[in-house]
RNA sequence: GGGCCUGUAGCUCAAUGGUUAGAGCAGAGCGCUCAUAACGCUUUGGUUGGGGGUUCAAGUCCCUCCGGGCCUACCA
C-alpha cells in the first residue's frame, strides 16, 4: 500500500469559482484521490481557501463586512459548493488558520536565520483616501503610449505596453478614484530566491517525467534575463500573517503582513495540522505526511493546479522548503492544466462570464459536470466548453451508454427472472472473450489513472461501458430466453455483475451515480483486481432493486435556455 | 518586445521521426426490439493552417509566414 499526499491549488476566497477553476485543479485532484483510495492506498487529500491579500480586503469593504467575517462566510460558501461537487477533501482548511500563522512565521524565521531574507526599501504608490498602499494594477490612468484612459499601473490592456505606475498620466486609485496618490518609502522582506537558483535548477532538471507545461514555465523563470529574481514576501496590509512577531530575526516590520503567495503554499502543510486538530489526531499524525524525518519518506506528494500557479509551486514554495534547512516533504509530481474556455471566449470571474459552481449545481447534479469536465480536461492545450457539446456528450455517454445499459439489464431481469440474480447456465466462449477484453481494458484504465492522464482514463472507462452493450447485443438474452432459459440466466447474471463492476470503476468520476448503483445492486465497492472474480461477486439468488433512470437526458429546450441564461454577465 | 504552448475529419480530441494519420460524437446505410427512440454492425469524411528545408522516411525536426492562447515576477 502506497501513501499518497494530494493537494489542489487553493481557491481564492474572493467569490465563487467557475468551472474553469474547478477543472484546473480541484476536480482532477479529487479524481486521483478517489481512485487511489479505491485501490487501497492511504491518501491524504488537502485543500483550503486562500484568504489573504488586497482583493479579499476590497471585497469585504464592498459588502461592508469586516474582512474576517467576509472570509468566514465565503469559506462556508466554498465549502458547501465543494461538498456539492463531491470533492472528497480530507480537510478543506483556511490559510488564515492559527496553524498557518504559526507555520508561516516559523518558515520565515528559519529563512531569516539562514540568511535567505533581505530587507529592501522601495517606493510604492500610497493612496491617503483609501488609506492603503496600492498594488500597481490597482492604479489606473491614461497610457503614455496609446492614450487609453483605463490603463493599469502594471500594463496597458489596450496596447499591451508594460508600465510603471509612475508612467501613467493622471493616475488614480482603481478602488476609489482618488487622485491624491503619492510615492512613499516602505520596507519589505525579500526571499533571496536568486541565492537558491542552482539548487532549484538542479531539482527541476531532474523532473524529466513532469508535464512540459510544468517544467517549461519553471525553466523560463530560472533562466530568463538575469535568472531567478528575489521576491518580495511582505505587503503593507492589515489582513494576513503578521510579518513582525516574537522571535523574528528582523525589526521594523510592524503593520505589515506576509504576501499571500508566501503563506498560501505553507497552508498545504498547515492544512494537515488543521486536519489533525479537527479529527482529534496528534501532531505526529500529520507530521508523518510532511516530515521526511517523521515518517514521510515513503510518501508520494502530487500537486494539481492551473498553469498560472506553476511558478509559485516549482520555485517559490520549494525555495521556502529547501531554504528552511528542515526535512519537509518536497513535491514529487506536479500536474498542471491549461484553461477551459467558454463558448469562444474565456471564463471570467470579473466579468461574470461562463458557468459558476453554484449555478452549475442549480441546474444539474454534480456527476454530469464531473464527467464532462474530466473527460474534456484541458491537459495538452486549452479546451472549450459549449452547451451543444455538453448536451451531446453527457446524453450519449452517461444516459445512453451507461444509464441505458443499467436499465436494459435490470428491467429485462425483473420481467423474466424477478429482482434476484438468476441461477443456471455456464460461461461460453463469448463470456470468456468478454472477460479477457475487460481485463485488458481495466488494466489500461488503471495505467491512465496512475499516470494522471485524465482524458485518456475517461476514454478507457467509456470503452468499458461500451463493452457491456456490445456483449449484450451479441448474446441477446431476450432471444435465448425463449429456447434456453439457463443460458439467458447466465447472460443476465453476468450483465448484472457488469453493473457492479461499472459502479466500482466509475466511482472516481461519478461518485453519486456509482453509489446509487452499488445500493441498487446491494453490494460493496471492492476494486476488481481480478475481473473474472469480480464478475462473480453477485451470486445466484442475490437480491437487487431496479434503479430509476440513472441520468435523465438534457433536452434541447434546457440547452437553449441555459445557453441564453449564461451567455452574458452574471447577475 | 521576449518566452512558451497551440493549429489534425463538420465538432471535441489522439498519434516514442517509421505500414494506408486514428477515436468518440455528428452524418449515411443495415440490423436488433431487452432498454432512457436506447443498443450493435458497416460506412462517408483529411493537401495534418500556408510555403520552404533536413531525412531513406516528417503531423512529428529546422526556417518562414498566418491564426489562436498563456506567461512576462506588485491580481491571486
């Protein structure tokens, strides 16, 4: 039995995530977690809300709530939605947890003691009206290059020119519109990533089995220009982990907090501490997942994320861990995803374009979304969601191929033999061939799942479903029953066992439907390590119930309605 | 500007430099009647974005042009 630590990129606290966010990290991570649990491995699957930073403060200000209240409320909302999508986190924590405060300050201390933190004084834009320093992109003004009047302080969206806030003509706060901006000196801590460039580069160069998407982004940052740059890890904000604390190896950082991208990855570790605390476990229980000197040496750690998160997971977070000089577990494999587009354009949180997690669950059960999203996961390039494709794929795969198979088998059995697994008859060549075929296909499915090839795994699973329909069509028990009832009984018995097999194999993709099938077949969820044996799990005389329609089809009217409803801006 | 990814059938996507470029869906034809008008079988469909080059051999490698996307370190 292997031990597998799985983390999904942390969803930011600022609002409800869309389906593109979901398929880029949490959903495939859940697929992998469920699969490995089903295979009998020991899994710890962690995720949390990423709660610090300027956007959280501004979102709270907008609703009039204290930021702590806002984050608590939004955490609950995101937790409910992740439950709705059946994301099987062992812990859905919070980066604002006491565990993360302690651990973030601990890492900062270690890095400081190791000489890997520098104090840098710089000048940044301050808005007296807003009472805060403003990140570059929160300053708007007229572009000196093209005259666009809503250029941001980091880049003009119109002409794409890189800008500095001081370049802008008539700069103003994007938060309040205030124009009384001024440059103020402020001191910040920088993580000396440049000092660790060689160590990080050697580590990345050794990861030859990682997706190109992952390593190419890392190498770009390592080698671009003057090489890996130091990164500021503090901000002038109120909401976050205080950068000044007892035992800190620096002074003068009062009123500042750590930058979210410093504390958020540390929450992966702290979240394990939250898990232990929430489930009455000791520190040793979580440390055996994270400390190689305390039992984690045999852990395989896999991270899931969208491509925009890669630099922080390949460089900054490893720099934090390596720089600490302590035996923390480093990531073994990074699975990164491209983006899911929505009907010819991008999903957009800010513009409310596309389908968001709450909306998705309000119109269809989670399994529909899980199946479509995972079977179309943007692994090699960006992929595209269209309502037409969604309707056709889901109806065909889930309703016709899988759902209808269950219907035809259970209803035929009920009408001819009653709701019990019929006795009599023995396998012939056709059945032996089916078992051989399925054994190969299950092996293929497992290989793709082990390699985290999500779309290929979905294709292999679908082929297993199709094999049942092919068998049934060729065996034709509805004909055999007229002349050879024992043979028909054997065919039906095998087919009923196929339903159980499908329930077990499909559970990582469509857990609710799988649970419905297992309950209907009145059986367990043991993995089919031996397909022939698995197809005898339901013995003659075993009672079952005929399930209701497993997946109702999406009608043309529904599709048209949804396409219209979600075309424009979220209201 | 720089870097990376990408362009393959009507659609969504596959193809360690090595047979005649594949699969699902959609389309067409046939079969079946247990089933959610579902299922099965057969089948149409390609100058692999354009052009040039390397090679015995190129969807794959190189150059160039065209299109799409991402990143570019202060959003997270």
